[in-house]
C-alpha cells in the first residue's frame, strides 16, 4: 500500500525547505492514479495553511514532450493564490526555477462540461509559469512529476483581453532585454483552446469544476529557460501585450 499522505508530505517539505530530493519512485513505485492522489494531498496541505485554489496548469502540451515521456495525453496540476507572482519572484525560495511563456485563460463562470468551456472564458492574456521540480537534476518519471503538481511553482499574467483566436500567437521571452526564447502558441496542442478543453475534461473527471475567477495556463509554447537572480523578465504575446517580472 502506497502512503499517499507520506509522499505528499515529502514533496511539501522539500519545497518549503528548498531542498532537492530523489525521485519518489526510486523508493516507492506507484501509478498515475496514485500520483494524482499524492498531488491532491499536497494541495490539501497547502489549503490547510490558508492557500486558496486559483486555477489549473497544463503540462506535456507539446507532441515532442508527449513522445519523450511516452504518454498520449496531457497532465495537469493546480494553482493556488500564493503561487501568483504579481511583480517579483524570490528565486532563493525555489530549488532550480525555470520560466516559460504561456497563454492564460480567465474563467468567467462555472464550467460544467468540457464542451462549454470556451464559452465560459471571460478573458485571455499572455502569461508565464515558473517551474521548479522538487527532484534533483529536474529528473523524474511520469508519476513523479504528476505527484509533484506538474512542477508548478509561480505564475503571472498580463492585462486581460476579450476572448479571441490565439491559435497562432507569436511569443517572446526576454531576460534583461535579451531574447532567450521565441515561439508560437500553436506549439500548445496546435491551439491553446484544445488545452483549455483538456483542462475542463481532466478537472471534471477528478470531480472538480473550473470556477469563476480561476486561471487556466494552457501550457508551454517554448522550452523553459533557467530563471536567474536579479533579472528582469518580459514575456510578450502578439496582440496580447506583455507581462514583466523581476527576480530577487
């Protein structure tokens, strides 16, 4: 029998202590269903400390990553209000942070089916996610990364715009004024709307509804890049403006 709460505590303590740990599956093999149970137990620990659910983040949204990990579906994790980085990120509180550009969706009303999720979107924005695997060397199996809440650490977004077609929006990441990644939102399952529908499907399948005010991060449009200390980062999306964050 896998100790779900014990594994969740191990990951939670690693994050709070800013300490990389070996893969959980090195000592306790477990499957994907158990991994999601560990993820939810970890989120429940955060909720007991006063954090509130703020949305959903999607992972493995590129075909190349799916092939690399040997999967045929995306994965997902949960966002909380304390993960929101409005203007700065303290990288000293993270183990080995990386940043990637995102398309963010704002949910305007409760989503009861995946088929209706696009009509429930109240806004779209350019965003970013800071990943921070709790595992040494950013090395993990599929169950490991799911249990680790899909490497979620911090996120942010720019100004909201009326819902629009973002199937092929150009994205640019700059660090201290230097371009470090360029890409297109088409890298996100061919269209971020597909990732949005998957978010609704997976959440509903787990007994959750996307709530008004929640954010859905559709997934990475480029590879993630290391996030250095004392840096200024700007992520720009064609037709969506930009979002900026500094690191300390």
